[in-house]
C-alpha cells in the first residue's frame, strides 16, 4: 500500500481536472477519499472509479461559494470516515476580462469561490481537524491534519487579462500563510501553484481570451505553451506528486509554503 495508507482525504472540485487527478492518486496511495463538487454526477463517477479499483470513496454535492455548505461537507466527511487527515481546497473558477472591461460581477464570480469560498472551506476543515486526536506514531505523528490549497502562478504576478482571478489566487497564497501561522504546530497548511494545465478551465480561458482580442480559437493556448521551458503543457497528473508529498510524512515539518509546479514558467 502507498504512503497515505489509513489516511482520510477530502478533495473539493474533484469531479474533473486537477481535483480528479489528486483524488485518484490519493486512492492509489491508500487513502480514503471524500469527493466534493458542484457536479454531483461527475463526483460520483470519480468515487465509483475509486471503489471499482478496491479503494474507499464517497461523493457529495457542495457549493464552495456557500460557507454553510462547506461546513456541511466537512461534517459529512468526518461522519463517514471518522476524521479528516488531509483537505485539498481545489475548487476554483475563472472568467477572462481586460482590466477596463472587468465588471463587479466578474470580480465576485472569481473571488466568491477562489478566495472567500476557499477560506471558509479551510476554516471548516481546520475546526474539524482541531477536534481530532493527534495521530500516533508513523505518518503525520504529532499532527491533527494537513490542508493543501490549490493556488496558481497567476497569484505570483499581475495578469492583465486575469485581474480578478490573479487577485483571488494571490489571496489563496496569503490565506495559506496566515492559516499556517494560526494553526501551527498541529495542522500544516501549504499551497500548490500550477501553471498552464491542459484542462477544461484552460480551454475556457482560450475561448474567452481569443474572443476578447480577435485571435483565432486556440491561439492563446498555443502562445502560452510555447513559453514553457519543459516544452509541453502541464497535465493534471503532473501535480499529483506534490499533492502526495504535502499530504504524506515527508512534509510534516513544512508549513506556510506555496510550491510552483509549472514546468519552469516561474523560477524562484
């Protein structure tokens, strides 16, 4: 069995893309996985895939934009599996608009999920973890839980076409640092910052971006992947190694960090 044997994990936004890849990898590593998503049918399909492979999983519909639903999600996961060892706040959205065209609705659309929603989901998860006994010897010894936020390299530097999204992901990085300080030493909080990932979200970005500046569909995507030093677009699976590391025993003394996993686009 893998490095997460006997761990209970909760992954939001896990019906597809990055969240789905992390949920499947956690199951491969031996963890029970609670899958939360606005798309219940998609979440149930991922849970069924895990169970078909011999793993343990359950799905629920959750709107991360509603703090009460996040609290209910956490309570349901803890009731089903007894505790939550690892929580991955992955659910996120994006809407592309130039700075001068950005509307209050665009701003709220991005930040209600990516910043506000992430925070209150994290808060609910942290409250549950604080109520849990410390883990014994072995993986996570001396910890009550681990929280992993999915931020973005867009949160590292301003993005003229993604003003609200970049702000929301900068908030995710800041929330990670604040929560790490508040919850230490018994709960660790870290973040992963993906780059140009081949998911439905980036296909949406390309459609909205090219429609905005008059290019042909696909050109925004092509322009971005040309600048990746590793020479190819990122897959959701490229992020799962870091997600396993931050969930596992090798990261027990790491908190408040945000790790770029993006093929060399942002070197620091």
